[in-house]
C-alpha cells in the first residue's frame, strides 16, 4: 500500500501564497484528510512542493471543491524557479460537490511542482494524489 504522506518521503512545501497559523501550508503534504491549508481566497493562489529527489509522475488525481481552473507546472532544478507548464485544467462545476479529476502527467520528471489555482469560488479545496504520495490544499 502506498504511503499517503508526502512529508514522509522528504517532500517539503517551499512556497505558499498565504499562511494561517491554524492551517499552515505543511498540512498540504501531511497525509491527513482532516487537515488543510487555508488561503486568503483571492486569485491566483499557489503552492510549490519540492521532492527530496527527482520524481517521475504519471498522473495526479485532483479532488477539489469549487475549483474552476488549475495549472500545474514543474521544474527539474535545485531551485524553485524557471517552471514550465505541464497541464492546465478547467474543472466542471459541481454545485459544491466533490470534483475528482485524474490528470495525466505522462511520466514527467520533477524536482518541484507548482500548483496554481487560477480561478474558483470563494471556498475551494484541492487534494492531488500521485502514486505513493498525496498532497491536499483547501482554500477560502
């Protein structure tokens, strides 16, 4: 059974567009479905995760609520800069119900992944999974 906590794999949140001491960015990678990262609710919102080593990713499953547009970018450098877009997805509205989308990444390699929530409603949450790892984010 894969480990659902990215933090146990040495993954870190290195950038987040907002911080709330009760809902810190580290909650994105802790593997606990009851914790989340809270943002300001303005758009865009983003976070960047860094893998301990270059990681091959075939797909992410993104479970979200009221997210309209999500962009995922990657890089393979030591630093969180010079990203390239991997995919941009527009999610179908679900009237506040869970949206679940499998996003193919075609076996890309990444040291960093940047998730940019470009649009959504006032309250949204995102939970993205890759084989053996899970990250989640919830925004207001």
